[in-house]
C-alpha cells in the first residue's frame, strides 16, 4: 500500500497541482492504471486487490486526510500506516451532487512558525515586494494559507519570484508554488489590471537568476537565515 500511495502522491503533485487535471479524473486514471499486477499467485493478487481498494477509498472518501499528507515535504511508511489507521476509523465524506469529487484546496505545503512569518514579512517590507505601505502578518498568513479571495499587488515580480524560490531552496514550500499562485489568483500586477500567471513568474525567475542584483542576493540570504 505504501508503494501505491507514494506513486499516487507523485502523480497528484504532477497532474493535479502542477498540471491542473480534474481531481476526480486523476483518481479514476490512477486506480484504473493500477488494477493488475504481474503475478499469478492468488495471495499476491488478493493483497493487491485489498490495497487498491483501500487507496481508492482514501482518494475518493477521505480527501481531507489525503491532501495535507500529499502536500507535505515528505511521505514516509509511518505516515502511510497512520493514514491507514485514520481511514479505518474515519467517516467518509459524501460526493457533491454533481457526482464529482471536490478537488483538495490549494496549498504551498508550508507550516511557518510565528518567528519565520515575521522574518518573511520583514523581508517583504525591506525590499518593497508588494504595493502596500507595509505588509502585515495577516497579509502573509492569508497568502501562504491560500485564503480564498485574497490577493495583493506585486511591486517587483522578479523579487517576489526570488523570494518564493528561496523558500523552496530552504524546503519551506513545495516546488509547485508557481501553479498555486496562478490558480489561486493571489498576485495582482503592479497596475492592478491582471493576475500574475505561472508563466510570468517562471520568466521573472529566469530573468533574475541570470542577473542577480544586490536586492535578490539579500532576499535569498534573509530567507536562508530564518530559524528552523
């Protein structure tokens, strides 16, 4: 079961979070492509059938358990067994009336301490990353918790991109941050006329990596010094 869930996690991050595949389609594709094993032993076949049934139940009935574990920095055997125990004891959630499974909410896969969040806010204000007189803790908490309806105007897209890249380099967030910012429509252009897309963030990151200025280096240093 651990091997199945590990692969399901990898495909979830790639296909749903990054690729934008509909969650219900991802579940169907995964289950249908893992129904059979290359073994004629009845015991092995029965074990696999049981495990694929559990995985299907987790993916369809317990999205609220799957999403935080799949977006965490790592997924261990111990976490897998804990998930199995939770599944055995938890009530399932009903499908929506349209028959589709609700996709898990957006997430950066982060869990900042108050001190770390204070450091990020200080960095954002020092280098004027956003078009506000002063970014507050509540702004960054809303951004990193992917609060629905929240958005903030970007003052310098390259510096914002290097901030998120530094957070990734230090394992504070997951690699699909550009996709999350795009899908959540959390960042507005400086003129407030459009939302910043994943492709714009990618281009900005490439541009600043090829021409790192003093501010970019300072942003990376500030994030690297956040207390663990």
